[in-house]
C-alpha cells in the first residue's frame, strides 16, 4: 500500500514537472537553407558577432538568416573545416582536417601545411592568443606568428601509438594549456624564448576543454571530468566525474548557465546539456534540438542567442532572452484564463487547473467533478429545471463527463463562473464548485450593479435579479435595442458594453439596453473582440476588418481607426491592451500597435502556433492559449526598444547578368561605394545584406535611384534589379522597414554612373559643331567670293560674263555637295557607328581639301576628276558596306593629263546613283563611268548603273542637278544643243555627256 502511494506521488510529481517545462524558441538551419553541409564541425563568433560555420564541405557565414559561402582558391583541395578563429588583426583562420591551416585577410588566402612547417596536415583546433595562432594537429601543436607567418613546432611531445592528438586549448595566467586524446593535460613553457611542451596532469581521453570560474571541464569517454585549476597547478589531482556522454564543446551565457554539446559516438546519449553543481541535465527537448550528435556550441551575448552545431542536422539557433516561453500542458486545448492574486487559473479541455506562484499545477478540478455536481443538483434540487416551453435552451442532461465542452471562465466578486454545454457553474477561490445554474449561454457577464447577464443567441437577453432561482427580466429579441449574437461583454465605470457578431455595439445602463447601430451612433455591425486601455477607452475589433479606439467617457467619439490593410493577417484571433500598446492577434502572429506603427511578433520569435484560442494579461505577462498548450510572453521585453538594421553591405553585383569580379570585394562586401558602367552595360542587379538586427524575416525593403523619385513597392528579398538605365548618375537608396523593431531606416548604398554613348559626349558634339561651323563659313566665303567675281565680270566681255555665270553655277554645286556629305555623316552618327563615323570624317576632310583646290578652277584634267570621284565614291560606299562595285574606263586615245572637263560635272550624277539607284536588298549593285573619243574634237562620257531605273521617281531627285549641269555646259559649249541625255531603262539608268574638246 505504501509503495502504491509513493508511486502515485512520484507520478504526480513527474506530471507536474512536465506541465511546467518551458520550451525555448529555436530554429534549425540545414542544407535546405543554404548550409554547405549538415555536418557542422565548428562555430565561431567574430568581433562583429557574425557567425562563421565550418562544415565537412565548406565554410559559411550566417547573415540575415542566409548563408554566404566562402569561395576557396583552387590551391586548397580539402574544404573540411574543423575549427575557426580570428586574430588581433581581424584575419580569419581555418583549421582543415587534412588540408592544414588557412589564413584569410578578406581578399586572399595564405596556406600553412606540412610542406612549410606543420607537423601534419590533419589539424583540429585553433587558438588566437597575442600575436600567435596555436594550431592543434595529430602530431602535436604548431605556433604561427600572425605578422611573419613563421611556424614553430615546440618539442616535447609524448607519442601514443605514433600520434600526439591535441584536441583543445585554454589560457590561464598568461600560459597556454592544451588537452590530448590519450596523454592528458599539457602547457607550453618558454626557455630562452624557445617554446617547449610540459605535462601538467596525465589522464586518459580528453576530447575537449571548458574553462569557467577557475574550473576546467574536460570531456572524457562517456562522462566529464572537472578540476580546480589551482589544484592541478599545486599538484593535487582530485577530480570529479559526472555525466553520461562525450562532450565536445562548452559555452556559457550571460545568466551564467553552462552548456555542453555532446555526441556519444557509439550510443544515443548525445544532445545539449546544462551543467550545474557537477550535474548535467539534458535540455535538448526544451530547446527544440532533435539531434543526438552535437559537436559545438557558442553563445552570442549581443543577441542573447545560443548556436549549436550538429554532425547530422546542421545548426540550431536558440533564443535565450526569455521574451516567450512555451508550455505544452500535455497538449491540452486551452479554453480560457483567469487570475487569483498572483496565481493563474487555466480552463482547459479536461477541467480547471490552479497554478501556484511558480506556475506549477497545485490543483485540478476534473470534468468528473462538474458532471457529479450537475447530477447531484438534478437529483436534489426542488427547483423545476427550465425547459424550452419556459423560453430556455433545454440542456441535455445525459451528456457524459468526457464530452463536456467549456466556453469561458469569468471572475466576479468572490467566485469564478464557468460556462459549458451542460450549464453554468460557480466555483469559489479554493476550487470548490458551489453552485450550478441549468442554463446554456456562450457568453455571460455582469452589469455594473452585479446582475447576471445571460445572452441567448437567438432569443434575446436575460438580466437576473436572482440567478440561483432563475428570476430574471427577459429582453425580447424583437426589440431593436436587445443584444443578439453577443460575443463579448465589458464593464466600464458606469456602463456595460456588449458586442455582437452581426448587430454591432450595445450598451446597458439604468436597466435598459441601447443599440448604437440602430440609433445611427456607430454603423459598424460585425464585431468580434472588445477590451479597454489604461484610459478606459474602448478598443473594438471587427471580425475581418479594422480595430477602432473609442472614447466613451462623456460621449461616443472615435479616436482612431487601425485600418484592415495595416494589420498583418486576415482574421483577428484576440485583442488585448498593455500600457500604450494594442495587441491584435491574427493567424500571422501578434500585431503590436502604438502611435500608428505596427510591429509583428510571430513564429520567427518563437510563436510557432498562431492558432490562438484565448488570451489574458497577468501583470506584465501575456498568456496565449492554443489547442496544444499555452505561451507566456514577457510584455516588458516584447515592448522594449529594439535594435534595427545598422548598416547595409553589398554582397554581389551583376551587370547585364554577369557577376563582377571578386577582386572588387573584401570580406564578402563590395569594396567601393561607386559603380561606373558604359551605356551598353546598363542592367544592374545588386544583392545586399542588412546588418545589426535579429530577425531577417521581419525586414521589408524598397529603393529609389534619386531623392526626387517615388519609392519602389516593398519586397521581402534583399535584392534590387535595375534594367536599362539611361546615361545619368544615380544614388541607390534603400529603405528598410523592420517589423520587429517597428522602425524604418535609410541607407545610401551605391552611386551608379552610366556613361553616355560617344555621340552624346562633349568632345564628339564639339567636333561636329566645329565641322558644321567650318563648312558653313567656307560655303559662305566661297559664295561671297563667287558673287564678287560675277559682279566684276559684268563689266567685261560676254565671255567673261559667261565665265562668271559658270563660276556661279559651280558655286551652287559645292554647297549642295557639302550638304549631302554632312547628311552622310549624320547617318553614321544616328546608326551609332563610331568607327566608320571617324573614318568618314577623315576622308571627308580630305575630299573637302580637293574640293577647295578644284573650286578655283573652271575646268580640271580628267586625271584630277577621276581622283576626285574615287575619293567621293569611297566615302559614299562606306554607307553600303562597300557592296557597290564600280569601273572607270578611259579611252586609250584620251590624254588624261591634258584634256580638261568642267569641274565637278560628274559628281552629282554619281551621287544620285548612291542615293536612288540601290536599296539595302539590292543584289550585285554596279555602275561604271566611261570616257570615249567619238571624233577629233568630241568626247562622250557614259555613266550607267544596273539600279532601279524608274524614271518617275528618279527624275524628281536628279532634275535640279541636270539643270545645273546643262546650264554649265551650254555656257562653256554654246554650240552643243543637247549636251546631256538621260535614258531610264528597265534595269538601270544611263547618262550620256557629249563634250567638245
């Protein structure tokens, strides 16, 4: 009998312990999140509190919830990283098991291996101390000078089966100690500045070292040893052994809790342990760790986060700030909460539990007690049970205790009132059921004068003068002011407010109800939650909409409306107020509203179950019930001022989808604040990382390129894509909205300069302007000179007059040609052909010099005319990619150096071939120029092409040139009646000149 009693007491104790177990918010990072490998061999927090991770397959850095992988050079063939440290110059050091030691200065690597002095390439641990890096290997230690990179290997190793495996380091009194697998504890001493190894204490199996409060903790095979370091130094060898697994790493948080990461190797004893008073406790389950193979643990005091690395399941990130804790409560569904002084009362699916001041269950009233009280009441009561005919909802008294369903618990005066599907119960503060009312109501309350309110979903409301004897005033559902479908009741100093899911807001005062909706005071109809703030203003949430703050002290006045689109989530699940904050629960988490700003608390901070069934604020704690237990949230920590993003670093830049060279980066970050691109490389993608915050999923980003631009829409990705930027200077500005801190930050991260194309550069525009001005001046001066010559010739003979007229005609040709040449230059510019444009300008300048030389002459030799035409044809043919073939044939009887023809006679006709004879689709375009002697004093010149030959279209283009050429020839050869004849054929055009020589 005594054994049975002891067993039941033990069972009760274990049950109570399980109910008060608190679970820390945690997150697990694996290869699915970007980790190179799930076998995490090392964790290290650098001086900026950034986490570095060494795995069996690479090295990473955790930032903004994402991993940046370190790209190793091709000279490093082993990327298994067993330890990481940082020296005083902020260089990073990596120990590779099989590849030696790597030093990284942000840009380049320095490799230390067996070839340049390491005892062996299998390195395990690193220690940064003063100006040295101490590296442990399987054949002793190596000391590397961080300034000179010189390696020293101390003497004095004690090989055990050919190895001397060094596992860990510690520093005490300016001396470096290290543990070995089989030989015990050693330290490094210096004799004449030469390091030597000295044994401190011999014992077997030392896999790790932790040094806290002058105590050395050493991981042994299946347990831990602890030594007082002063005892070891003084020669005392007393140690204490405890635990049941192999510990590989230690960490201590700011609350002085000591943690141990364990992996049993050959059993399942591993996990995360806490160490206190030479006892270890497995806390893996409470911290959300499901791996039994843990190798390392580090603590970030800046973020109050514990990082745990496993051999098989990546990294665990555990928040220790105690903002939120979770109690599984045996997976019971929580219905409601109440409070009794400093104690909490929980209404759940299996009854009511009273918690003591330590939140341990002190008493539980099971369902059977409620059923028993109901049965006794029915059996012994002399009062008639209410029926449907009496206007009541008729209860089913045959419902068994396991099927009892609770609705709410309400504290009033000196008792609790509990509603259920079998009736309403009254319970005193000691947990004893003292009364039963056989009525059914989902929502009950009390008026300001302490009268019981029974809401009837479809049949109005009863206000009881004597609830125990069912003496009540019934308010008919047919009265417009009677509350219907009530889901919330709240008392203020002199009024009682009721909210309806369909009928809006009601108020009870002076024994009457009033519908604010029917009286057009507030038209909102679908309401769900009601509470009040410290100023006694009402706070009311609609079912799928906004939250409204209302001043009802003297009159009904809406102070503020929080619109639906500002609340994160679609369905409101609870509503509470604390100090200046309003807490709005949704399926997304907890919206914290204050002064127009929303902050979000969700699964990232530990609220993994947002299926909230109830809520209650006890002092400075928010209790949230779910279908599987409850959360307790420290409201002072939740509402405290939080750090937000302090800076933004650019992690990658791609131009036209091609990443820029890694030489532009240092420590993963772009090493400049400027980016210069030409106009053809104007699509830019920027990846960035925000720094200095704790919860990356709470960040939203938007950008703009100039302070006069509008902001882009918000995005959850730290990425900016800028397409087809025009040539200009831009300042890329990022706005970061932090929903955790409720703050907005701005960062000007990059100046982007898109250079203009060459035809928009100042030098090119200046050159074209100068050429244009020069050509215009030449044409004007030339025209003026010819006009002057003509005026002087009018006083001379008819021959001189004819000569002057000829010069005037010729002067008309030259500007015409210049204009056409300028058009050709313009075409190249518009086609963005920089090379041909430059060539064309050079050849055009040469042609201009020939034109100036020839323009002073009435006639030139055939040889000079042909040279001139070749230059001109070469210029024009560039626009056709030199596709147009041509021939110039001179009769053997013609002396090209002595026979002269009118200057620039043929050029306009050649020009028309290029302008009108061919198009881009014309195949095999050709033309030829022939000089033929017909008679002793008569020469024929033929210009023929195989072009379009359309007289109607072509004639309109060449008529002006024909008229000028004919007039010139008539002046020079008045006896020739028809010096120029043009034939438009089906496949080309032929121009026939007849000149007297």
